[in-house]
C-alpha cells in the first residue's frame, strides 16, 4: 500500500510514518472520488447514439434534455422542409459532433471541480 500524500510505501497503519498523513482519511476521500466519477468515454458513446443522453448520464440533465429536443425538432424539419433538408442536415451533423465532444468534456470538468468547503 502507498501513501496518497507522499507516495511512499507504507504498511497497514493509521498514519504514514514518512509524512504523518492519515491513511484512513485518504482511503475515505479516494472512495468518495471513485463514486462521484463518470466515464467520459461512456458519455460520448451514449451521445453518439442519442444526442443528449451523454449529458444526462453525466448529470447535466437540462443540457441533455435540450439536446434531445433540438434533435427531434431538426429531424422533423428535415422531413417536412425538404428543400432545406440538406442545409438542416449539415447543421445537424455539426450539432451532433459538438454534442459528442461536449458529452466527453463535461464529465471530466465536473470531476475536476473541487469541493468549495475544502482548502
């Protein structure tokens, strides 16, 4: 086992003999970090199949529902406005690719946000 603070190898002890950091506190913090993380790759794959689903998976509910709504409206416009279908399709593809990138970047930025109560 290694200390999360200094990186030195330690035995199963309550405090690191090298830096004095509490090993039980490190374990609790690490457990909380693992529970709060979302996989950016999974979010991107979900948005690839259904635009907005990756944002919902990442906890960005409003953005995800908005993106799903925009996708439905774009699909309906392509069906009923056939003279503009190519133009709408090009815009939709740009929106779709941006949506995948946003889904991939969203979870990473949310995971990097630190607790405002911590120092």
